[in-house]
C-alpha cells in the first residue's frame, strides 16, 4: 500500500464539494455565474445538478460513458443540465465551447493509454483562460484499505496525477494555479448498505463472489458502531488554467 505523507484524518473536512469548487474558482477571478460548464465522467451528476440549482445562470453538459447511469441521468435531468453519452477522450463539441471543465473522481477511470488524449480534448473544448477543476481520491485511508480488496486503484490513481504532471510540464495547454487537499465524510448504516453502494457499480464488474464478500466484510466490521461505520475519503484537487 502506498504510504501517505500526511494523516487523512487531519485534513479539513468539506461537507459539500460544490463549496470547494466555488471558492477555488472565485479565488481565480472566475466565480460561478453565467458560465457554460462541462463535466467529464459525471456519474450521477450530483455536483452538476446542485451547481445549477445554486447558480441558475450556469449551464452544465455532463458526459458519461456508463450507459446505465446515463439513462438514469436522462430520466431526471434538471433545467440547465444536458447529458451526453461520451468520454473525455472524445468530446463531441467544437473548439472553445466551454468556460469551465470539471472532472470529479473520474480522471483515473479514463483508460491509461488515453489519459494524455483526454487532457488535450479538455483543452480543446475550453476557451482560452478558462479553468479546469480536477478532483481525485487519494490512494490512502481506512476506506481505501477496504475497497482495494476488490478494486485496487493503486496504479490508475497515480497514473492520473502523472498525466496531469505531463500536461503541465509540456506547457502547451495548461498552467496549475491552485491545489487543495481535503476530506469527505462517508457513512454506511451497516455492511449491507456498503455492499449495495460499493460492490456492484454499473460501470465495472469487480468479479465479486462469496469469498471476496467475506474478506471485505471482515475488513469493514471493525469500523462499525451502534450507529454504523464512518470514514473520511481524502481528496486532492488541482485547478488548472487553459493558456490564453
């Protein structure tokens, strides 16, 4: 297991990542107001939906490759949010179409050989001077120790960060303007809830069988109390600016 140089339990706790996003982009002189935004790998689009509710003048286009999740998104799309079936490596929009790009826990899901292409695509569809907010889970902490039993992301998460490093070092498109680490509280009422939410995602088959389930439950149970099991998920945000 990769050793962290800090204690995840000592990171500042963020209740809603939308607050982190809003504060970081505002600090760069681009507050969330009347912007055309793209979220790549939007998942259930919780943040995007919350964003347009809080900032009604913004519009969000959410890209998702998981067909099951995409169908769910289409069935409940709120005003101001449009969903498109596509991946970050092939964005079906013209050059300079958006003013802000978001990737939340999704860059490490891009196939490794397509990471550089995906970051170039994001640069292509952003207007010069626009911001790119990349939020990735840190490989560490008690929850990660449980999840890695059946879904070890010890390769893909560092690969995502390395792709960002390459893109910045290349100097063609990106400059990093801010960085922030924080923690998100995660709670499960019991192991059954954990299993339902975590073991069987629609975007991947982790080959879960009885033996794996038993190992995961054995690792999970020591964290349980009368009120359930609580964890913190350490997160790493990098905010990049598209060169003018």
